[in-house]
């Protein structure tokens, strides 16, 4: 399921922001992008994510910025000395060049460093708890968004199940589906063969027709389709993560629809079987989007 959430937090020194993006996926896969020095937050965040979400591909990003901009600077004298040496050497080689200025040298990379005070272990632990709490807020916001999408998908899936149910009802209503009708039709077709095959008695013909009629009976497949519909509706109403179980049910739906098509003994039943396969495929595609 898709979704996006961003939550921010801060203390007196740092401000941070968590972004969590989710797209559809068969399993659960989470990728974390954390600034250097904050890798220790990943395990707790990953554990919280796995408790909250069962399915999807997620990208989690943490950004951290310093609130105070007046951190004192210090001159990296070793780097500055190298720049001065290089400038002096080139000044001797090309006297026409303007001499290096102090402001120009100070602007070069690595000459000035901000002196940041190292946080104490207690401060690191406190900040880690605060950042983790912000991540949990982002995770909750993402779950709300995914829940809203799930509610929309629930209506779509129930609509598909209603269409499947209607097609099953149509198939049940077909007179040609009754074993007696199949047997009578086969007898009508095969009776002329009795003249050409004298050894084939009427009793034997009736037995063969009954066997063929039994093989053409699709009532068992239709009963199983109705059972699968009821199971799918129960899962949708359970309020649990049911994506994987619905995925399995889709396979069962397809199996019964394929058997129905292979047993179909007239054009109308074949049409219903093909329509069932089409709507079941639409149902399966939507199931891939839910947790």
C-alpha cells in the first residue's frame, strides 16, 4: 500500500525530520538512510516498523540540522600553511599574479572548521529517545494514510466479489448445467449411432451418457466458488492484515474458474466462465495493493 508521512522534532541544539514513503510490495522491505553518527537509531526504528506494518516497500530518511549558527570557528593551521606555500610558490613563478589575500585564503575549503562540542553519552541517549519518538509519530501518520487507502480498496474488492457472486448465480440458473439435461442431450446425439454400432445397447449408451454428464457437472465448482466468496468477505471484515491470505484465495478462485471453463458444455456457460476469470484477475491485481 502506498503512503507518505513526515514528522519533525527538535531540542535546543538540533532539529530533525523523518520521512517515510511506502509503495506496494509482496513482502516487507525497509531501506533506511540516516546521517553519519545516527546509525544506532536504525534497529529500534526497524523493530517499531515491523510491529506496525506487514507488507510494502518502505524508504525511511532522517535529516538532522543544527539550530544554532553561532558555533565558534577554528583555523586549521596545517591546511592554511599548505595553501600559503602553494600561493607563494606560484607567486614566484608568475610575479604578475595578484598575491593571495587573507580573506581569500580563509574562504578555501578546510581552512575554517566549526568547533562543535561533543555531546555526552547521556545527551546522546536522550536525543536518541526523542528522535525515535518522532519516528513513531511518522509511522502512525503513515498508518493512517494507508488505512484510508485500505478503506477505498475494501469497497473495490467487495464490488469485485459481488460481481463474482452474480456470475455464479447466473451459472447455477442455466438449465443446461443440470446433469439430467446434459444426459438427455447426449442421448439425443448418440442414439443415431446405435444403427451404426449394433453392439452398443441402449443400456450401455445410457451408462456412458451418465458418466459424461457427471464429468460435465459444475455444481461442485460453483459451490466452492461461493465458499471462497464467503471466506474473502470474512477476511475483509476481520480488520487484520489479510493480503497474503487473499492472495492465496485468488489462486483458488482461478482454479475453480478454469475447471468451470473446461467443463462448460454450452456457449453461455463458457461466457460466464471467461467473465469469472476476468473479474478474478481484477480482484487479484487489487489484492496486491493491500496489507
